[in-house]
């Protein structure tokens, strides 16, 4: 700046000053997608205000002004990683460091079915409850609820699906045969009230052995 007087005096010398503006503290970089469990390594986009620069690390160290400069989506390693990032801008106070943890789940969940009470020769003789047990190397997102069978019949099926936190799925089917009716035994020979003393008390000849049926099968 320079002053020019109107009274005939000589103009002043030129003086200068540098003004520095600070608009406050920057927000940490935004990350899309955010932290989580993924079936395949994601590409992460970082964002901040116009004119800002973002620095990041993938090795767990705290990023500084000399860390890798963000210029495009960051590919997370196949083994997973924690992405740490920070924002710089000449007119703003440097942001805090933000950390996003990315886990890569390459294994599908497991699921097994259990029936209670246990079957006898493939059949359940009382109402039965089927439950599913799910497991995963990282975490299970959903596992089917138990289901009860109390209506007689053969070949009931119940399908259950285990889903892990990466979205991987495993499905299995349980088959239930339910017989709630006990067998009925009918004595067809000898006739009711038949009495004999042949061959001594409680002994009968082969021709006089009782004959009956149970659920349609003749037994003698």
C-alpha cells in the first residue's frame, strides 16, 4: 500500500503485509465404502473439500504430510487392512486422523441341522423341533429360527440358509418323517373266550397258536 497526500507532500513509501486466513478445522476425509467385512477387496474413495489434499496409509501407521497422496480409489489388500487418512488445506487447520478397518472374508459359513427328539429308524414318534446351528470364521449375520413339526406325515422338508457378515451363504435341507399314531394289534384267532387244557396249562399246539395283525401286517 502507498499514501498520496493532497497537500503537496511527497507520496509515502510502499509497504506490504501478508494476511493469513484460517477458516477452522477440517473434517477428516470421508470414506466410501466405510469399514466392514467384505467378500472381495473393495476400492475405497476418499473425499474432502475443494482444494484439500488427502494423505493415507495402509500399514497401520499414522499418516503425515509426507504419506502417500490420495489421487484415486484405494484398493484394499486381499488380506484386509486399516486405512488411515488425514486432510490438509492451506487455509484450514489439519484434520484429525480417521481409521477405517476392512476385513476380507473368503470363507462361506457352515450350517448343520439338529432334530429333537432323535428319530427311530428314520421316523419321529413324537412332535419334533428342528434347529440350525450356524458358524463362520468372521461373524454370522443371520441363522434360521427353529421350526416345530406336530402334524403326522412323511417327507417334510425344512430349508435353512446361513449368511455371514460378508454376504456369503450356505444352504441345507432337513427331512422329517413324523408318525404320531401307535400300532393297533388285532387278535383274529383263536376266538375270544377260547379255553383249552391240551398239552397242559398255558401250552398250545402249533395249530392253536394265536394269530393277529399289527398295522396291517399278519403276525403268528
